[in-house]
C-alpha cells in the first residue's frame, strides 16, 4: 500500500473516513453505545479542552484509563491536537507511575476514577507536577485541581482543525519492559498506526465494516490498541470494550449477551486455555465468532485444535512487539499451521541471525530481527537501549525462532531472560530482587516453567537465611504488595542452595533442567 503524504493526522484520517456515516456504531462499552460521529465530536472536544488548559502540541499527556469509550476519545483527541498520549498499563504500582510521569514529563493526565488513587499515590512520590487532571467516571469527590472528564468536555470548544502533523513525527508512546532497568518509553509515529492497520488488520485478518471486534488485551497494550482501535476504526467496524478483567465469564457474557455479538475475538493463549477449561464455555450456536487472533506467547497447537473443534473457527496465531507496534509474523485465514507462528506478514522482512550475525539455515534457531514500516522511532531518552534494539532499519526482538523449509516460523524461546506470562513480560530479576527484600530470604532465582497446557508460569527457587522461617503464601503476598500483582511467582520452592558457576553466577538453566526431569 502507498502511505498517505504529508500532512498526516491519524485521528483526522479516521474521522474523515466515516464522516458521511456518523450514525454508525463505533463502540459499545459497559455503559452503552458510541457512534462514529460522537467519537469524532467528543475527541475534538477533548482536544479543545486540553488546548484550553494550555497543553501544547508535542507535549505528553499520561493516559491511565480502563477500557471505556473515554479511552479512544482521549487517544484520538490527543492525536488530533498533535499532543502525544503516553498510554500506560493500568495494573502497575504507584512507583511505576511516578517514574513514568517524571520520565515522560507529562503535562496532564487523563485517568479513570477507579485509578485516581494510584495516580495520587504516584504524585505523592515525585516532585513532577501535572497542570491538568481529567477524571473519567469519577467514583467520589475530586481532589483539588482535578476536573471531571465530562465537565471538561461539556465546557470545551471542539478543536476546529486537526494539528498539521506529519506521519513521521512522534504520535504516541507505549512503555515496554526489559529484563533490567526501568520500562522504556517507546515512541511511535502517527503513520505507524496506519501501517499496522493496512498490513495486519486488513492484509492478514481481512477485517470489514461488518465485523464486531472484541479484544481481551486492553487498549494500553500495543496488541489491544490495534485490535480495539486502529484496525476496526480503519474499516468502520464496531468494537466491544470491557473495563473489567478478561475472566472467562466476563468474555462469555460479551460473546453471547450483546445485541451485536463479537465476530472477531483477540486473546492470548492463557486466556483461551482458561476459557476451554471453564464449565460455562458457551455452545457454538450461542456465539457469532468467525475468527480469533492470538498473540502474547506462542499458542500451543492443542489449545487451538480444541477451540476449533468447539467453535468451528480458527485462532490465527501471530507475534508482534511493542517496538513494531503490532504483529509481523502470523498465520492467516485459510493458511493456518497450528503450533507455528506462520509466515512474515507482507510488508515486513524477517531475518534469523546466528551468533556470528549471519542468517541461519532453514531449521536452525536464530535471533529474530524484523524490518518494516511500523518500527518505533526510539526509546525516549535512552540512546544505549535504542541502539541495541533498532539497528539500521532492523529491530531486534529478543525472541529466538526457527524457520522450516516451507517458510513457517516456530517460536524457540527468548534470547534474554524475560518471561512472557499470560502474554505480559515479567523480568525474573525484578521478582528476584523483590523476594530478596524479605528479611528471611537469602537468595532467589526465578524461571519460567510450562504448565499442563504448555504455557509459561513463573516459579521461584528461594534459599532461606539460616534459622529463618517463611512460607510460600507469605512470600507471594510480599511480592504482590511491592510489584504489579501479575508479576508474583505462581510457585515457590525452598531449596538449600542455588546452582552457581565457579564465579558465583546463578545457573538458571540448571533449575530449568531440574523442572523438566
Ligand atoms: O506479544 C505480542 O505478540 C504482540 C503482538 C502485537 C502487538 C504487541 C505485542 C507485544
């Protein structure tokens, strides 16, 4: 596809596509519907409200919101004004948000009422100040300086014109976590959104305006952003949004009870496994699914086969990254090989490189590099990590893959120590150092182990200090109190000592071997 020329504003691009049929349903969230016309009007009002509050083009705004209509209104409103939304995970700690506020130097925050306490706790930990805080669906009286989102929208003049942005300038940020150090502010352009919609949303999934899309992955994930905003809005489809956690029952209710039942569902392998194990799994006739997509971790063939047997539709497995914004290797409808991630998405080049930097032969494992038009510009303020990851047009993913003689790619693990648990990165080092803050813990090592379904779960091996007692439940609670709850180890085993090299380095591979015996 030929990209649009300058100026390019992704929000205006979407609004212009649907202006003649503003009554069409864009979103349905837990409170009700929002048409394409209302989406444009509200986003332009939000743009006007931020501008009136003094937020200027290119400045950052923290977007800390649950999946409701106000999320796309906020994201597109910022883009429309050339303001840069920094969309963040809603499950993090106050310490994480304090870092993100300081690092992004956000001038304003758009926050769900239910998440306001975390934002306030973050602000109490930093000297960084926000000029403007707009609260979506407040749950009580607002603190000084905060204003209800609805009040701000009602009082605002809609922005009259889109900012004359170019496709290549910073459009928005997402944070990406690494095995060590703070999360990295991944800077994406306005045009990167357009590319992912063309190459994957239309090119692979073939979404159309007749689809109703529903993503278990939330909008703040790169995966969810494509699934529930970029792709459906690029073709005039309708999107179901859900604020609560994507438990099997919560998903089943949306599959079966809505007037417009989802036709395309986007999930991760752990979620599909949980649904298949649920006693409430709906009957095939109760759902309207025509296709599912999976990413986040490799989809075991058995899960996909059981799902297909039940619902008659394929799960299209693919791999993407925050750095590439969305999926770059994928199966495709009509060409699905379960157990494999499929083939490169047209528009992306893939290389698997050996330790000598050369491409490996078919069937050999190599480090995955991707070249394509949706790569991020950089990690904000982090030259070293930017250079390590974005190498002359190629992006290093940190995954290991092999490609067979037919051109199908199969996941072969990570090249760093990161774990993907339920589709979300967890750094074993962060969990280990938290465990070691407990007064009874001498040492800890965290690895990923496969569960009965073949999906990765974290397991910690802990050495207690001499004469000290602490049990598994206490340590799990200890980690949950200090880190985002999803990072706690699902299993803890107490051992006398950790296997180490002569120089004292922990041999995690020995712990993995021990698990596989
Ligand atoms: O985890 C993935 O495979 C993924 C897919 C799409 C976008 C972002 C990510 C991390």
